[in-house]
């Protein structure tokens, strides 16, 4: 894994629990637009760091939010929480010391 991609994946894994909590709050409070925006972020951000399994449930959550389907949105969010709990970030290689010549 490329070091930059590994760092991006590690950062994503660190941010994901908070983002899922934000999604839950948006769902609980009926803020459909916020939920859709967060789901859209997850759909793109997860894929950009190699967590393709998040794409379909994120897409479905975004659609459920737009449609106002709270039951489906809750199911999608539960699925995303389950997937998120199993994510393991790749090891981040240490940066090599700068060479001096």
C-alpha cells in the first residue's frame, strides 16, 4: 500500500465513528438533508481510500434520506456501523529520514 493511501485510510478509520454518530443524530432529529450529505461523503470518502464495501450501503442511505424513508435509513446505518466496526486500517509506514548529501 502506498504510504499516502495508507495514511488516508488510517485517517478515514479514525473519523468514521464520529461521522456515523453524526448520521445517527441527523436521522434521530429528522435532518434528512444533513443525513444525505453525510451519506454522500461516506460513499466517496470510503471508496477513495479503498473501502469499497461501504459504497452500496452509503448510496442506499443517501437515497433513503432523500426519500424520507427513516426505516430504510436506519437499516442502512446499522449495516454501515457493522461494516465500520470491522474495518482495519492498513499499517502506515514510517517516513524515511531525509537524506543529507
